[in-house]
């Protein structure tokens, strides 16, 4: 593993020494012994999150749009300059390989960010196209500034007109002389921005942002806090809520965009793209993604019946948990993929894959207490669980 461009600042802040591996980089799980303060900072002030381990690819040239439209299921010809879009791409059988965000910098320049190495896949499909594909992962650093005070912090850092940037908009600017691209986006479901700049300027930008955020409660935040936030926001994580189809062995392990509830993204009536013909034939998927609110009273009563206080997950969990039609557990209708106790909502929530044909408004989720498997009710809801108005509203 290698250190992030921000590692000197991160290591100085790390009290927990709780690190993990993310795409070959050292990544902080939490800076403090527990992640709760970092989570509450994101929801009430602002958190600074290192997202440098994402793969970052520049796609430029007259045929840059044609290449991306050949890959992703979404029609990017509708994407205007200085806007970003969430995208997924599929294999020829229509199964999802990955997801990411595309920023349109100008008519012939796109910036592509994703969590899997995708440069080779782009190059494979660039035959006969006038396009240049450049892997910039090593030379571009990134941070996510997320939380209700994010706009004020960037304004305090000297970024002009930041309050004019609309949701999923992007702009090129300068932070004390460092050329920076900023998009109003993020993985927390809150007001937030993602900033991209040269890796050799990473420490300078980190220091400027931290100093600018001193009066606004800014704190560095790790991946554990981010994970709670993204579940509250109903955002899917590759490798947790769905898998890269190229790594899977059976159909049951793979997902189409329709299985993930991403029907709105699939634009079939346009020029050919990878997986288009199979997606056109298989639009009636068996599954979809839903949110679950797990019944707290039943959970509490189940623990108390065993003479125990109720146990809440201290951290977000990511594992396959069966969902049933009834407490007898005779018929499984899906499975939860990730869940957490939401401090801001005071609810136990989860994301789940469930059969589309299932018509009830609740399921029974498996819960193990003292090595015994039981079930409690979980109510089906449409994510996101947390969707504050200030996320999309004009920034103050």
C-alpha cells in the first residue's frame, strides 16, 4: 500500500491508528477512537474526507462523448458543460461492472471518477475514435467537503461565486493559486463539494481548508462516518450492495441496472452501447433495491426476553442478511446488504434487495441474539432515509 497525498496530515490527526486499504492506499477509518464525532460533524458542521484513492481518468478529444456514450447506460449527450452525472456501465450481457461520476469540463473534455480500475475498459472500446484516455489517479488528489457549513468554508477560503454553484454543478477555480475543479456532489447525502487538484499541492489545499473551517466546526472525517452517512442517503456501494459482474461466478451474484432500481438512468433508445441489446430484452428484472426501517420495539423486546440490553451496531455493517415473508422463515424474499443505526433519525435502517413481486409493506429480517436466529419486522420505505432540503437548495 502507498500513502495518500494527505498522509502527513492524516497521520498527525490519527488517535485511533485505525486504517484500512482502499485501492492500494492507506485510508483512515476514523481519526478518533470512535467515529461518532466525525459523523455528527458532517451532519451539523462539515467534515473533510480524503477521496484520493478513487480512480481518476481524463477523457479528451473530439470523440470523448462518443466513447463515454459507448460505455455507460446513461445518455451523456444530455449532460451540459460544468455539470456532473452519476453513471453505471455494463458488460455485453447487461450486468453492472461499476459505477462512478462523470464531469463534463468542456465540449471535448470529461473527468471520470470511479472505484474500480476502468482505464483499460475505456481503451478497449475506443477503437477508431479520436480520443485521448489518461489515467490521472497518481497525479490528482481529491477531498470531499461535506456538511451544512461547506459553502461558508469554501467562501472563507477565497473561492468566489461558490454560493452560485447548483446541485451537481461544477466549476474551475483557484484556491490560493492552486488550480482546482469543484463539483457540488458527494457520498453523504448532505450539502457538499468534491475538490480535485494536483497531488503536489494536496497539503497546501488541506491546510487552507482546515484553517478556513476553524470557525465553522470543520473536522477531518474517516470512512466509518462516511459509511453511516451514505446508508442514510440511500447510496449504493460497489462491493457491498452490488458487485462487479466480471468478478462473479453466477447470475445470482450479478445485477442489472434494473435490479438496482436504476431504471431512470438507462436510456435504451440511442446509439449502441455495451449491454444495450440485453438490457432491452431483460427490462423486467426480478429484484429491486429498497430501504428498510427495522422495528425498534421488537428488537428491544427480543433482547430483553433474553435478559440483555438491546445491542445496536456501533458501526455500519455490510453483509448479506436474509429477509423473509413471515416469522417462520419459510420463504425468503430478499436480503439486506448494509445497515446502521442512524443517530440523526434515531432509527435502525438498512438497504436491501427484494423481489419486485413481493407486495407487503414489511418483511421479517433475521436477527441473531445469543447465537439464536430470530426475526423482527422491517418496514419497506423508499430511500433516501435522510434528504435535507439544504442539499439541493441554493447555497447560502
